[in-house]
């Protein structure tokens, strides 16, 4: 694959070079950040900008992107990923905000 290949953020649908996005994979029964971008399996990409990863994300969006069976991911899996990214970036975020934000409210 070319070094300058582009990928699409599953949250904002914006396109960027592969190296500018975080890759997330389904591994060992949970969503995991693939910092090396080399873990096996299908990956989904996400902008590191907080406005993308802090947005409320439906588990179904991740299922489609990772080609997982319907119902295989829970909303708690998405919240756990957001907490992992929060720790990585040092941005504090509350679980109640991520899990209970109405769909129409934009963060």
C-alpha cells in the first residue's frame, strides 16, 4: 500500500492520510487502539481531534466499519475506547457524558 494512502474517519467522514488517523481494531473481545497500525484484522479509522472521538458514537457504526455481526458490540465497548483515548491524550471526560448524551447534541 502506498505511504500516502487516504482513509476515512468513521465519525466525521473526513478523509486524511493513513498516518494522520488513529486505527482501531476489534481484538480480544474489545475495541483497541492500534498504535502500530499493523495489528491483524479489519481496522476502522478515527481522527485524533477530540471533536471526533468525543462525539457520541453508536456501536452499530463500529460494527459496520469493522464488519462485525449486528449486535456484537455494545455501547459500553465504545465508551471504553473513548476512555482509553481520553487517558492517551490527557483529556478528561466523564462516562455519563459519553453514554447518555442525546443524539442531537453535538460535542
